[in-house]
């Protein structure tokens, strides 16, 4: 199993940037494909970005493409989400998630694929 802990959230002004981190412990981090999701009050949890475990293939939701960047450092057991040009509609609780895969290049945009989740970190964008 893997335990995930997000950090780096906070309050930022419109147009600002934040970098979220997701620290993993437990089973070998490089065994997992990783994803970032968010959930705003009254809304469903939304896919943002995903990255494969070795080849670093990536996918982004249209709502964040060009503004957010997902990355990972397998040596540091950490995944990241760099968020630029933040908007008020980006306000939400942000979650990292993981699932085990034997594929070097597979990732998923389907939240049901992920069976490990962090506790979430709040991001608030003020205007």
C-alpha cells in the first residue's frame, strides 16, 4: 500500500501560482501511476492531470491545460502539480491519487481507477 500526503495549498490572488506536492510512503512509488483531482463545494470530484509511472506520459483536463503542469520525482517519492494563472474557479480541495500498474506508460483520467487518495489540500483563489 501507499500513503499519500498533499501539501502546498493556500490562499492566492487571481493570476498567482501555487505548487502542490504529494509525498508518498509505503510501497515503491514508481509502481504507481499518479493523478491530481479537485472537488469544489457541491460539485463532483474532477480530474485535472495524470502521469504514468516511468515514461512520464501525461494528460490534462481541458480546464487546466496550458496552466497546470504535473510532474513526479521517483527518487524523492513525490508528485507535483504546478498551478499558474490561477482563477477563482480553481478554488477547491485538491487531491492526489495513485494506482498500481505494471505498464510503464499507462495513466488514467478515470477517478474510479485510483484506489489510493490523499487527504486533500485547500486552494483558494481570491479576486
